[in-house]
C-alpha cells in the first residue's frame, strides 16, 4: 500500500492535474462508466462532529475507493488542527486490496475549485471579461485562482456577507495581475462569470442580480437546507450539475425542484457537455448555472492523480499491508 501524507500534497498536486482529473471523471459519470455510492453523513454525538463517507467506482479510470472524514468544529481551538478533516482510500478494483491512503484536506479544496473551473471552460462565454465572486472564505481563494485561468479576465468584483474577509480574494486577483472591486450584490450584474461559495442557508443572490449571458457556478450548497441563490434564477437558467441525484436533494436545485419551478429532467450533467452529448450554452444571452454539489468520484480522481505524481517523484511511502 502507498501512503501520500497531507504534508506532501501541496508540493505534488497542480491545478492542471486536478482540472484534468475532475473533467475526466465528470465525463465518465455522464457516459455511465463511473458512479457514486450513496453518501453517508452522521452526527456522531461526540465533539459535535459530522463524519461520513463518499465513495464510488470509475470503470474508465479504474478508480475504486472512498473519502472518509467530516467536520470537527472544535478542532482549531482545542487541538490546533483545521476543522475539516478527510482521508482518501483507494482500492485495487481487480482484487479489492487497499492500494493507497492519501491526505484529503487540500485535495478537497483543489477538486472543488477544479469543478467550477471545468464548468467555466465548457459553459461560460468565450469573451467573458469580468469575474464575480460571492464568498471570501477558505474555499473562495482556491475557486478564484482556478477560475482566472479559464478566460482572459480583466477585472474581479466581489461581495461577501462578512466584508472584512474580502481582502482574501482581492489578494488572489492582484496576484493574477487583475484589479479588484468590492460591489453590492446588484453590482454582480456586471460579471460575465460568477462563483458563489458560501455557507448560507438563505439565498443572497437574487435572480435579478445576474445578467443575461452570465455563467454562474454555485459551489456552496452541499447539504439539505443550504441555499445561495433565489430559486427563480434556476427557472431562468439552463442548469447543469456534477450529479443530478445530489443536485436535486442536497444541491442548489433542491429548492427550485421543491417549489415546482423546475423538474429533475431540467438538470443536466456537465459531463454530457464535456462528452459532446449535450450542446451546453446555445446563445450569448443564456444564463448557464452549474450546481456543484461535490461527489466522491472527484476525490478519488484527484487522489489517484496525486499517487501517480508521488510515485514519479519518489515521495510515496510504501508499507506492507
Ligand atoms: P468558510 O467558513 O471559510 O467561508 C464561509 C463563507 O460563507 C464566507 O465567505 C462567509 O462570509 C460566508 N457566509 C457565512 N454566513 C453567511 C450568510 N449567512 N450569508 C452569506 N454568506 C455567509 O467556508 P469554506 O470552506 O469557504 O466553504 C464554503 C461553503 O462551501 C461551505 O458551505 C462548504 O460546505 C461548501 N463546500 C462545498 C464543496 C463542494 O464540493 N460543493 C466543497 C467544499 C466546501
């Protein structure tokens, strides 16, 4: 069995490798070569922790395994560890034997950023110039960095519920050589691409905050009850997702479906656009919306990729098991 510790991930994994891994597995999911297992997420009644498993099998990439982990809200204060903790386990699909154990914390951020980035590549207008961010927390910085590689953006605009956090994303914009401007939510109408990555349970982005022709990637809603955008926006948009079952149950589409504004059949797999079986964006006025819920196969894909890189660089730890 190979071990790739968390401390090695930053030196090994590149945004390009994460992008390729996620794009590939979304395509495999849409062609039914890969599927995700039902997600388990439990409040364990200890340390207020939420713990669970996300797994799947990708027959195209021959990747089998799971990500185990969750959220320990007291970690930072009590133990000096980050609150989100996860580890990815890969198994040999031919024998069922465990093949790798990989630190999953940084990989989770990178695979989530890669998902919105893949959606921008395939759905945003080619002439997109203004990048809009709603959210400025831990994940937002990864999202923005990856997004800026997809189009020739000229400016970043941002809004955050806690305005004092905006410098987090201003720094990323400036590192990319772009000006940053803090705006009110109404100001998001200037954006050609918007990423929302917040933990809100009440929508902050209303349908009229998003201009025709925009691509919006909604990345924060990954649990029942969370909601970042007004459900009416999904009725106006062409809706894409990583996985339809998750989108309508724990993703942004859960609300629009529950309110009867859209049907399950109105939600399309991004992988179908990658494969060329869905036409994707069809006009410059269309709003495209990607509901990124986060699937286990994304974690397995980036873990498999990082194991390969660790072997190449001679830093994978081999143990008898
Ligand atoms: P974080 O705690 O670092 O940041 C939270 C963000 O939400 C901040 O911008 C904060 O200002 C904003 N926020 C908090 N309360 C708000 C409110 N009431 N209204 C509007 N905004 C509010 O968290 P993070 O690590 O950046 O994660 C952000 C979200 O992304 C979380 O909901 C997390 O579960 C989700 N997430 C999704 C995926 C996925 O695959 N889709 C992966 C990782 C994280």
